């Protein structure tokens, strides 16, 4: 395949940035999208030009690092996959593909397609943990009865990889789907109850301080989430927040 790529280039956080056109030739339909980007970068390096900076790590849908807005959709046109799992067979010879970074005030661009998602880390640090004694005398997990339903729902919430597609897809740049997944995975389990009230209050406070927008129940986040995180988690987080606020 021969393709035209329209890519966001930005030298650094303070650069204005612009879309730049590139042509790539002989792209195999079996390549992943990131391998296609590797081919482009090899071509740029061969011409002594600056390669395009983009985020990636595992390249198998686990780490949440890859984060491209492709033809206007977070992680591209397919559902339930990350950018690194997208394949070039999804495109046609002669296509023009637009590639931009995830855009949100709380995700400032570092360079080209790389954005700073440390806001998510700070939300996690505010409450995304449990305090347990791990010095060798911890209780066997199997000794704590947990219903199958609760275990399944907690596991589903825990599949969030923190990619930020929910924020990038939301017209308000809301982080509610991400935060609600992180709150839910603990709220559903007995081990998460001790700090439950502080957790939801602190994580929501940090989310607001980071500059994410409010949720207006549009649902774009759920559609674009590569891990199928459900809006049910937002409803659960709202209940947890209300309960914690009344308690406080
Ligand atoms: S909720 Fe989905 S889209 Fe949002 S950070 Fe988690 S995995 Fe990514
Ligand atoms: S590079 Fe790890 S999820 Fe895409």
C-alpha cells in the first residue's frame, strides 16, 4: 500500500505545532499501525529528518502507552483494541490517514504525538491503592469469601490500562471513566473497604484539580475504550462519592 499521512508535528510543549504531510510506500497489510510508523521514521532518518515521536511500550494492548488519534478516533477505527493492535489491513491503498495526539488540557503535548499523562498517575497516587501488611503474615486471599459476581465486576474494572482514550474521546475531556474504573476495582472487594471513603473523595478531588472536564453522560468514552470499561462504573463511583460525602 502507498499512503499519505497527515501527522501532527510539534517540537516541544511551547511550540505551536502543525499538521505535516508524508508519503509512505510499500506498506504491508500485515504490519501493525506502529510498524507502519516505524517505516516512516526509518525513511525520515535516512533523509536526515527528525523522526516522529510517538508513545509505545508493550505493543500488545497491555501497557496503555500508545495513544494516537487516528482519523479522528482514539486508537483508530476498530473497537476494543489499542493503537498497537490496529493493523494496516484496516486501510486501503491510496488512503490519507490523519494522526494526532490525544488532545485534552490535562494531557499537554510533550512532543509530536507524545502527551504527558502524569495527571492519571497523580490521581492513582491520591487513592488507587490499599494499605495491607505484606511482611509475611498476610491472610490467604482464598480465606476471604467474595461473590463471583463481585469478583467478575472488579476484574472487569481492573482491566483499565490507563491509556486516556476515554478523555480524548470525551467532548468535555472528562476522566470519569478512568477514575471510576480505579475506584470500582477496590469498592467491589472487601479488601478495598477500609479506605473506601477517603479513596473516592481524594481521587475525585485530584481529578478536578488536574483540569479534566465534567461527565455529561455522552458515552463516547465507553465506545472508544479499548478494554470495554462500562459506564456502570461511573454510576458506582457517583454512589460511592455520595456515601462518602454524607459520612464525612
Ligand atoms: S477507561 Fe478505557 S479508555 Fe479510559 S484509560 Fe481505562 S482503558 Fe483507557
Ligand atoms: S504499546 Fe502497550 S498498549 Fe499499545
